C-alpha cells in the first residue's frame, strides 16, 4: 500500500481523472477528500470509495472561492488531523477565439484553472509544513507545452500552471514538499466529450484526433490516475518541479499523421 496513513485532497473528483485518481489513492491506503463543485458527484465518488472499505469525505467546493477552499482545508484537517497530498485537478475548458470571448469567460477559466490551484496551495502548505512535508500535484495539459487551436484562455491557464509548478517546487523544496505537474493528452473524460460531442459525430472527431497519436488509442482516466499515484507517492521521491506527460506519444513528434483504420 503506497499511501497508507496519508490524507489526500483531490479537487474535481466527481468525474474523469479526478474520480479515477481519488479511487486509486484510496485503494493504496489514503484517506481521501473528494472535492468538487458538484456535490452529488462528489458524494457518488465518496460512496464508491467507502464501498470498497476505504475512507472518503465529500466536500462541495468552488475552487475559485477562497472561502470555499479555506473551508475545504479546515474540514480536512479537523477530520483527519493532517494533509499529506494535494491534487489540484479541477479545471474547465473554453473553446472560443479571443476576440469573441467575454471578460467573464476569461476570468472563469483563470479562476478555476489557475487561481484554484493558488488558493489550495496557499491554505494547504501550512499543514504540510507542520507535518514535515507533503506532495502537491497540479493538472496541466499538453497545452502546457504548446499552443492549441481555438483555446487561447485554456492554453494560457495551463501554461501558467506549468510555471507555477516549477516556481513552487523551488519555494517549497526545503520544506520537504514536492510539487509536480501532470500533463494529460487526449483522455476520455466528460470534458472531452462535451468538447467534441457525443454519438457518431463525436466518435468521428475523436478518431480524427487519434490519427496524430502514435499509440493510436484514447487514454482512459485510469491511465492518468496511475501516473498521478506515482507522482504523489514515495515511488517518485526525489522528483519535483517536473511536467510529467501522459499523452500516448502525441507530443513526441513534430510531424505525425497516420489515420486509424
């Protein structure tokens, strides 16, 4: 059991990568705070974890609200007395060119994707310091490494997460707090399906995108969760400040386009 005795907070844990990671952490012995804007989704994930004999606490939270984040951290510490792992996974996507974007839309993307991580780190770090260390994992994207068409706000937010990760790794290293960033590629999550559509049209769009992926397969949330588990466990001791790419080879080549049969 890689996380026995550890307490973990996972944001955006109602579905997708967050849910898969919360379950993976719990299966390795962690007590998990399942945090999400969707209270029903958080409760569903927590019920599943508890059904497997582990401990989970669902908390409804808007990560862009400091009051909500402070409450989340305080409830975690009150319940279990420590915080060892923070996985800043909550995120939103906006597909819209910048000239059509409203200020409110820009602020929402930055508020969830960047400010949310800042606030969680701000309130969790004092607990980690008192506990002698910890691990922080931020969810970036392949958009943390290069631009993407039609998503300027999202790409900017994920680029910010990449350098926030590196800067925090420097600032917190002497406190024995490791900070890393996981960068998923094309992953079968509700966010992707919302972006590309459902049914035959959505499947066709996904297949077209996978022509640029060397392994030729869409990632499952569990594929990313296994990498997240590695980065928050002692298996990755000594690793901090890295962007860990899980993309089935998508960013490995400058040119690759081989349609799937």
